C-alpha cells in the first residue's frame, strides 16, 4: 500500500499553471451554454453581459473547472450540481394549447424583481407559481421549462478546464472550418496514431488554427521537439494554443519554418546584422541589430535541425496537396516514424493512399473515418443527442520505411520457380508477382481485410445483445 | 518504455511486420532464428539495423519490416486482434481524461494476455464465460490501454493498474517488465470492487473497465486527488450498466456526467478505371444490335441461297414460302415498332443498303477510340475510389465520463445540507415530485 501519497505531495501540473493566474486566456461557460473567451487581466472587471460582471481578482489562485455565482461583482463558488431524478408522470399535453395566455408575470414585473436583488431561483419559483398550466406539464417539460428560465435569469459561470479535449471541443463548436473538421475524437486518434510522447521529435503542418500544435505540445510536456512548417513569412499564429495556457517550457520546444525556409535549395534573404556605416550609432540600433541576428541564427539552426532529419513522426492537417508535403518532409523522417494525414475531404485521403501504396518507403497506408455520438444522460431520459456532428474528417496513417530494393518477396520467388516450369504463363504471373511483393497494398487485395475478418469472427461479441443480459 | 535508439539492440522488443495481416512482436535474442514463410532471419543480423528497415531474408527469398513498437502496433501484434477496434475508444478516453505527461492514473481493467486462456475452451464454454463475466470479452484488455497511458504520462507520471485474475496479473506484470514500464506502472492483483484501490487522494483520473463499475465508484472517489478537477471513465458495453454507473456517479457527487460512443470506420481504397459514360454503353448496344441485324440478314440470305439451290434441284414452292415465313417472323420479333413495313424485306433492305455499310465502317473506329485510349495510358483514366467496409464493428462500448470537482471550503460547507446544493430547485417542487411518485405507486 502506498498510502499517504496525499495530494500535498502530488506533482504540479507539467504543462500549465495549477491555478488561475493573470495573463491566462480563460473559457467561461455561461448558463445559456455559450462559452466566452476572456483574458484575465489583473485588477480588471470582467463583464459577462446580462449575466453580470465581477472583479477579475476574485479568480486569482482558484483551480480550473469550478462554477461561480455572481453577486455584487463578487464570486461565490457554487456547489457541484447533481442530476435531478424525474418523477414518474401520467401527464400529457392534451390539455395544453399553444398560444394560450399562461404567464401572468410581465417582463416589467420580472425586471423589477431582478432589480430588487431577488435570487434567480426565487424569480423562477414565482413564475412557476403564476404559470397557469405548469401543473399540467409532464415532468420532462417541467424540467425543460426550469432549465430555460434558469439560463435566462441565473448569474453564474464555469471556468472551463483547459484540457486539449475541452479546448478542441470549444473551437470545433465555434468554427469547425477553422479547425478543418478536427473534432476531439479525431485529434485524439491523430495524436495516438502519431505516437506522440514526451521526448519525441515531431514535424507538423498545421493549417487548422494550431489545434494539432496544441495537442503535440501538451503530449510532449516540454520534452522533445516540434518543428512546424507554415505558409506565412512571420511566425505562425496558432490561436488554439492561447487557450491552453501552456507553461513557457512547454512552448519552448516549438520552432517554425515556412515553405520557403524549409527548402534546402533556398538561401533565405536576410538583412545584414552589421550596421551599414560600420559603426553602431545608437542603443536602439544595437538592440535592433542584435534581434535581427538572433532571429536569423535561430532560423539557421532550425533549418539545420530539420535537414538533419531523423524525426519520430509527422502530422499533416493542411490545405495544401498532402503528397507534395510528404515528398518534401518524408526524407527527414527516421525509420518506423508514424505519419498521420488528416483531411476533411475523402478524395484527398483517397488520392493520397493510392499514391502511397506504390511507394515502398511507406508501409501499410490505412484510411479511416471517425464516428462519434454523444448521449444525454439524465435519469429516465437517456438517449443520443438529437444533433450530432456530421464528420470529423478522414485520417491516413502509414509508417516510414528504409526500403531495400534488393529484397524481393517470397511470392516473386515462387513465381520464378513456377516460371521455370510453365514458360507460358510468364507474363501474367510476373505482373502478379510484382503486385504481391507489396501484397498488403495491391489494389486487388482488401487493404484492411483484417478488419473485415475480425469483425466477422467476433460478430457474436456485438454486445448489445439480449442473450448476454440473461 | 521501448527503446528509443535509432538502431536495434539485443534485448529489444521489436515488431515484425510480415504482411498487413501478420504482425508479431519479437524479443531480439542473438543466437535465435526467426523462421517464417517469408524467410529465415537470424536475430543477431537484426542487431545494429535501424528501426523501420526492410530486411531481405538470408536465402534471398522474402523480406520483413522491423518496426519500433508503439501501443498501436503492439495491439495489432497480439494474438487476439479484435483489439484494434478499441483504438478509437482508447484514444478518446486518454483525451477526455486529460492523460498527459506527469499524470497519475488508475486503471482497473482486465488484462487478457493471450490465447492460451481461450484455446482450451469450446465456443460454448466461451459464451458461458462471457455471460458470467464481462471482463473476458468486453475489455480494452491485453494491456492496450496500459501501454497507451504509459506512453502519454512519460517518466514523470504513474499508472496504478489493478487486475482481478491472478494468472493474468502475473502475465501482465511480466510484460510490463519486459517493456521497461516498471518505473511508471504498479500492478496489483486485487478485486477493486471489494477491496478498493491502494492509493488515496492521489490520482488525476480513473479508468474502470469492469463488469460492475458502480461497485468501484466510491473507491475511485477516495483515490482521486481533491485539490483540482479530476476525471473518471467507465467503459461498459451495455446500456443497463451505464444507467447504474450514472446513478452511482451521481450519488457519489460526480458532475458533468456524459456519455459517448466512438468508432473508427475503416475505408477500402481502390484505384479503378474511370466510370464509363452512358454514351459508350449506348454505342456498344448499337454495335451489338447492328451485328445481330447483319447476322439475321446473313441467315436470310443463306436460307434464300439454300432455297434457291433446292428450287433448282426441283421442290421449289413450299420452301420459298417457308423462307419468307421465317423472315417475317423474325422481323416481327426484332422490330415490332416498324409497323408500316408491309413488305418485310423493305425495311431491313434500306437499313442494310445505304447508311449501314458506311456506319459499320465508322462505328467501331469511333467507339473503339476511347477504350483504346484507356489501354494506352491506364494511369490517366484510373480514379481513386473509397468506400466504407461492408461489415464493420457497430459497437464497442459506451464511454461514461464524469468529473470530480476540487473541494474548497465554501463548496465543502455547501455540500453538507443537500438542499442548498440545488438552490435553483424550488423547495415545494421536490415535495410535489414526491407526492407525484407516491401517488402513482399507490395507483
């Protein structure tokens, strides 16, 4: 028993601060379900519109994930809310008619109640008391009614814990296009398939607002290396990473090049870091020149590092032709490096897979599509969400191989033996032999036959099966 | 964990990729040989070779790929390959539970180690056991999850792994040792539902892959640290299990309870000839029709010739009528739209005489050119096609997640009187609910 390993001795968070600090970019979840981005500036006042405003310093040193009620610009931590059991009901909507006047509280009266400082729960209670048809409602719609009113009058918010999952989810819901359809499930599969681990050295092409970069940086935890290649001439803004509130040492492992500076043939044009007159005229000039020198030397270093290769993995989520990216970056990958390409378009991944399977330096390219369904879990009301995300995009995964052109397949030898026997069949057999030397990728063989067969083998296991419950 | 060196060394665990369907782990032991239908390989010859190399066999027949293990490859290399289907689940769980460098994690799952546990069982016995215990059939098992977690948490994190079955616990322990995971994984053989976990107020997340996770929820709560938000995931194949788990989590004070299902749908990609336009199909049909017509005319002509011969030899009239009859019948069958042709000979004759000869010369050349082009440049007219596999796994398990919020002074105070916790809930509402239910049960 290793008892006594209390939280007091538990390690600090490796990738971000343990508590909320000034300078953090926070995600605040409002009663309506919307999430608002807010940058914590010390001594400022945060304004959440109709949900009220509060002194920012109230959040200082607080852990992430808590819910607060706003009263008089102060925050009161709300206890965690548990699910409410819904009683059985025999009510139906047969006696409820649309458009009937049921709510005698006017908006002016509600406004007055709010001004009097009455708590949201009291206002809702009053509304329910006055509601003509409330008792006729089913327990389900009573719940819904209360929820709706709560979203309207309550003044509370939750500081979303900035995990990669939560941040990705926030961005995906906010603007799926900017994330190139990288849903949290897609991101988690990409990171796992690419074998991202602390200490690894990775390349990434992230045209998805930095969600890939955020994921890799967190998985590296400040150990290892990440070089990204972008399509702009200044260091790329990866806006998703801002919400992660990374420690400095976590982001320090990241360097970026662009498609010009990542070109071995190209010699970047650099302004001289020597004063034009041969003499430094002012301190301002000195610091400007020093800065210039630093930038160019760090760029030279990153270039050298890239060109020296031996990277452990490559993740591509780009708007550009993935095969051209692979052509450029694959030489910098070590043997057994994982390559993961994500695209929101099935054609892009299909075409890439067709290209890769003729290339012996890529082993077993595999294409998959993500599927994700969320459920509402409430006592007596558990069912899949009515809306679900249509697509999280498509993924191709393959492994970099040091090819040995001299090695020939067993099939080729068998064919050769056959050839000696039956001269006639030379032509058809050798074409066959050629393709079976890559038997796993030949167009004829099902590339993922293992999936199919295993699905058949275990079809019995398909578990929501009533006999299993007996 | 596994070697991160560029080259393979003696004692390394490597993954041998023979084909897509044949992947196996190998402990490099100089002196031993790897024998397969893809050739013979000396372990000693693999030492010093860079990971990710294609290796030709000693006799020059066949080759293998030697790969660095990853949790995913390891899973693929296990005898029980259905586990691949859980990769989507494992990735999703790791992500939701926020498992990252430095994380402290509890896993109570069933480590199904190898087929030898199953080999002696008839399908019937297997089925019985499946009903008796989920742990055998519905697990992320085989250490797939453990390996994934170990990779993510790195040397600064820790994984406490619990196994109910003693033999399996021992096998899992051996494997963790062989994979160099000892410093970061503690494996304990115990029934966590009964005896709880070995740590208190310590871990960031808990993963329960148990037949009755609700029995372990309170234990999990004790093991989770209380100074920051922590998370739990219960992995259950049945909805009934989910409902019980949700209610246990709720009773224990977990919040943000949610549930997901995730799947990875494999696609089959083919390079296929471009789809034909219907104009080509039309031309082919026209040519066929033309050939049929020519054949018919030829038959008529032959019949005539034969009849003429017979006429010359003597028995004329009957056969002549016969030939005309055949021609008429055929015509009715072939072109019944051609009603105006009172004389059967007329229509085919015109078709045959003026436009047809020119056409028959022209047609093949016109329609032959597109297929000819396809044959000459096959790559140009091939298109990439992808489709989902016809039969795929439709369900693995439900992933039930919840958070446990840190205890602060104010929250701890508020927790005590439970009515306070739900202060948006009007007090009279609760009593009304109660009335409602009691009323119903009375009825």
